[in-house]
C-alpha cells in the first residue's frame, strides 16, 4: 500500500502466496525425496554390497558411523573382508554381490597421500610380494613407519602370508633394507649391465614370532579400524557363558517379573544425574546376536560402577521390558559381574585333574604357588586324582577357595595342562 499498490490487488497477491506456501515448498520437496528414497531402496535391495560400499565410503571419516554401517552389513548377510594391500582401493568396494572389502582410507593413521602412493605403485608395477618388496617399492616419505604399523595392525598386510606379530617384528629390518636401497639409487650405484643395483628382499629375513593372542589382535583392529572385524572378544567365552546366561540378547522376551541373565560387551555408555542428584547410567551391550540398552539405576550404579567401562565384557541380571520409544526391548540391571565374578557366582567348583605319577613329583607345591595369589574367593577347588582303575575327588579346604579369574585359569592350564583344568556349573 505504501508503494501505491491497490489494497484489493495486494490482498489477492498475498492470498496466492499463502496458497502456494501450502504446497510449493513441502510438496515439491516431498516428491523429490520420495523419488530418491525409492531409487536408493531399489539399489539397496538389488545391489546390497555395492550400495553399502558406497554408503560406507561416504562416511569413512566418521568411525562411529562406519561401525553402525558395518553392523547393518551383517544384518544384510553381507561379508565384510579386512583390508588387503593388494586389492583395496581408497574407498570401500564390492568384491562380489555379497562381499564388501574394507577401504584403506578408513584405517586410522593411514593418510590419503600414503594410500595414493601405494595404489599408484601397485597399479603400475603389480602386486607386492612380501613386506620387504613392499617397503622397497613405496615412497617412505609418504608411507612412514607409523603408517606401516597401522596397516599391519589392521590386517592389510596379512596377504604376505606371515602372522601380524612376525610382520611387526620384521618391520625395522624391512625399513633398513628399503632405506639402503634408496641411498644406493641416490648414489647412482649400478650393476655391470648399467642397471640400477637392487637390494634383494628375502622372506628368510623375517623375524619369526608367535602370533598375537586373539585379544591383542582384536585390540589392534579396534585401534586402527574402530571395530572388531575378524572376531569378537565374547567368542572365546561363548561355551562358558551358556552355563550361566539364560538367553542370547536376540532371544530375549519381556516376561513379568522374571529375571534374565545375559552377557555382552559394553559398546556405548552415558551417565546422567537423577532428580535427586544421584548418578545413573544407560549402557548398550552387544553379544554378537543383537544389542540391548540397560538402565543402571543409582543404587546399582554405585555398587558396580567400577565394572562399567567401554569394551568390557559383563554379565547382567535384570528384567526385560518393552521400550515404548523404539518399540524394541530394554533391560533394567539388578546385578552386574565381570567374567571372573560371574564364574565365582554361578560355578559349583574349579576342578584340577592330577595323575598319580604327577602327584608325587612336586605337584602340591606347584599348585599351592599357583593358587595362592587368588585365595579368599568363594569358588571351591577340587582335585580329581586319577590312577589306573581308580578315581578320587579331593576337596581343598575353605581357606583355598579362589577367585576364578582368567589369569588363574591361564596359569593353571599352563602348569597342569589345558585339558586338566575345568569349571563345573
């Protein structure tokens, strides 16, 4: 009106704008989003490996997102293969219709310049044959020792046929040979035919080492990849957990006032203050079959907070209920144990077998020495005495009851033999 527009015309124009606002933006966007959603859903349904490789590559700098997407790959029955220095690209890739190969760019500590140098050399000169060949052919200014260690820890050099401990122990020698070759090239050393002199690489130069334990291998994968790729810390306990858990997480159902026992690895945790100012926690655990969130209320939290740390394996007693927000299940925790405490709570006894010949040869002294640091527990110890045609059980006194930790079982099995030590439930 201030600009001289007739009021009737101005009102008509505003009414048109108001009407347009009801559909011009939201409906056009809805149509576009619907089309994109349909296209991506079709791709995911018909080309799941290629689709997930693309999605993983889009978020490869976000480790938490990669972990979530890898879980989705497993839900889609897709295999996720570890990185392979002779196969991988910078991004994730689909190798077959049901297999995704890890991208080198998603390995922590491996920069883009290093990846480009490795892939460029591989594509022009062929696959790398061993660690020494690899170190001699790459540009060490771009692919430094820290990067090489990350590649070993992530499993990217497993293709060379040596275990990761051997590769790590051999790395200094491989780098020394590579640096010597580089100096020779810079000095212009040539052989009698005028060709550049080469320092031979030889698998015999490997510093052979026993392979890392499963725990160490998985810890290195978690450090470099952000997740456990070739296994899961809970796997070594699966047979034992069956004795004192009532169900896997995937099989849980809410039953009124019924206590369940589950085990899982803590993968996420957040704490908060209650209205009274007390501390409580919400914890997500994973047993490889599924995940569930635990509510750990203030009284329970105070009793067990020392056990609550990310990547810790815990056993939980509590009740399952429906999560009204997600439609899934949740659990409230009554009691929490680590694996040693769970053994102590649920096991009937620790049994050590001994044959007659061994019993007379310093066995008792060795057993006392092994058990001593773990006394004052609640788990009885039983000796199973064996001789031809006879068997007897000898219960040690209450003063020799123990805490049956992983360390105690390891020491007993090292000293007595793996098959001669067992927990009975």
